[in-house]
């Protein structure tokens, strides 16, 4: 077995892993990424938020993303299941404002490869097709280590950016609960008869269109070449009530059940198999300890409904890189730097969580549709939908639960109960 030594070894070459690794290499640290797949590879999570462009710009990776010609996303549209209620939120109207008034819809095979190539060009030693199979914390030793493809990688810090597989949490018994136990996503790529945005009057080309339903919701994300990503998210218990047992049959059954989604899908042609994912949300009891640090989905994933995953992954990674750079330079600062990293990530999760909770309880849907009449509310909600939940002074980010309840109660007295 070979031994190699780095300052930091990162497990996973998704957005969180590439960003952490690239920034540390740019700061002069010796960094390796072990990624089990060979890129490009499919990944779900295709709709970005405006704030992510700021992180990419600071990292010097934005021009590479732009050069790929991804679909520009100016905002998000919510539509009721019967098509009677619609609300649009434009990223240029957030309060506080985003530095970029737009984001991109990305096919993740390309986007993730761009970021991993950027990390490599920053000086990261990238090993694809290399699966981490064993992880050892420092214990009394100077380094933690990872075993991957017959090599033991030693490093002062091992970063677990392995996504929902969260190997560090799994291997070391750090609580990592799938807290969204009762939901499933069914999704695929389609060529629609008409772009979803052109079938919803308030939408603009490139917008994400989300169709709500009392128990489920559907996303329409326009990717390039007339390909649209369409996904249903529903309670697992509802799967049994659908016609058929294959993912394709169940997807078609959902399209019949949600009238507005069925309308937007009429005449659509499949461009990929239908895939499914269960129990995707997870919360992690701790994010660092003894030379191991979690970031991106490995550190926690809330829910896909507000497209916050990449934004949380990139924002966490940027903060983690700064914390690790400090800790490597000054061992005495390690605990303080990593505690501050964890606290800032938990604050960002805390800003998004009330929106997710109230979406599924229905309270937020009322507010989203009615907020079009109240400019202050609309702008503050827009700021959250644009990804401005990192240490934002927006009261919707600091006290979302209270605001959503209070406002929903004023527009529909029993909704916040
Ligand atoms: C149904 C659904 C829809 C979503 N939609 C959106 C959306 O529209 N917008 C959005 O922003 N987010 C969305 N997300 C979330 C988004 O996919 C994630 O938040 C994002 O990919 C997190 O990035 P990451 O780098 O942490 O993890 P990942 O992107 O999952 O990357 C982890 C990497 O680690 C590698 N890996 C895993 N185990 C090992 C190992 N043992 N050794 C080596 N490598 C390993 C994997 O191959 C992978 O490349 C969605 C999620 C779901 C479930």
C-alpha cells in the first residue's frame, strides 16, 4: 500500500469538494481530491441561486461557468396545481439585493466537471475513479487519513464532501439522520412541446417553474438544447396510490394527478430514464472533530424545493477553506476557526429551514401567492429565493418562522395556525 501526505484531503469532487480544494490550493496548501466517479457524470440539482455566482466570482471560476453558455435564470415562478394562482420572484428585486441579478440552470455533468477542472488548475491533485473506503480520525496522531484505491492519504485535515453519502458521519457514528423520511423525488429530462415558461403567463424564459399541489410539487428547469428537467416530489406513502410500479409509470401517474404539471408536460418526449431518490434530507449532529470536517450535503441537506443545495454547498466550502487555511497556519486557532465555520453554516441552514417547513405545511404557499401585492414582503422573500441567506440582515433570514407565521395569519387568518 502506498502512502501520500497532503495538508488536506477532500473526499468528493462535487461543488463543495471542488470549491474547498481549489481555494485551499490557491492559498498555497497541498490538497488532494479523491472522487469515486469519472467525470462527466450525471447528478441531480440543476437550478442555481444568484448568490452562488458571487462565490464563483471570488474564486475566479465564474468566467469558466459563463463560457459554458448555461441557460440564464432570472427568477422563480410558483403555480398552483390548477393553474389559477401564480407568483413570480425576480432575482433583480431582492432586498437585500444580490450582487448578480441572475443565476444559471446547469446540467450538473458539465457544471461539476468545470469546477473540478478549475480546482485542478488551482493546483489540486485530483484523483477520479478513486473511492474512499476507510477514514481514520487523528486520534493521537498528527494526521487523519483516508484509504482510496490502494493508497493511504494522510493529511492534517480530511474534508468529507461526499454528498448525501456522508462517509465521515456514517463511519464515525456522528448522528446523521435522514430527517425527510417520508418524501421521494422522481425526475427526468424531457423535450417539452413548449417551454414551461412560455406556457405560464407571468414566467420569463429561463425561470424555474414550480407547480404546487396539496401533497406534492413539481419542478420544471429549462436546461440547454430545449431539454427541461422535470421532477415530482411527493410523500413516499403516496407512491402506493399511483398507477404502475416502474419509475416511468409512476411519473406518468403523477402527471395525470396534478393538472397544471400534466398540462405543461403534454406532448413531452423523454430524453433520459426516470430516476428516483428517497429520504434525501439529512441533518448532521456535528460538522468537525479530530481532523475531520464535513461540508456541502455531507454536512446537511434540507430539501430541493428552494434550490438551495448548490448555494449552501458553495457558501459552506468557501467558509471552510478560509477556516482550514487559518487552522493549518496556526494550530492553536483550529477549534475557534472550525467552530465559527460550523456556526455560520448552521445559521444559513436556519434561514432556509423555516421556508422549507412552512412550504410543506402550506403556510408559505399562501404567503408566496399573496406576496405579489406587498412589495416589501415580495422583495424580502426574493432575497431568500436568490440565496442571500448567509449572515443577511433580512428579517426573513434571521426570524423566518416568526415572519412567515405572522404574515400568513394576516392574509389568511387560519393558515399560520
Ligand atoms: C431531488 C433533488 C433535487 C435537487 N435540486 C436542486 C436544485 O435544483 N438546485 C440546487 O442547488 N440543489 C438541488 N439539489 C441539491 C444538490 O444536488 C446538492 O445540494 C449538491 O449537489 C451538493 O453538492 P455537494 O458537493 O455537497 O455533493 P455532491 O454534489 O453530491 O458531490 C459529492 C461527490 O462525492 C462523491 N463521493 C461520494 N462518496 C464518495 C467516496 N466514498 N469516495 C470518493 N468520492 C465519493 C460523489 O461521486 C460526488 O461526486 C437537489 C437534491 C435532490 C435530492
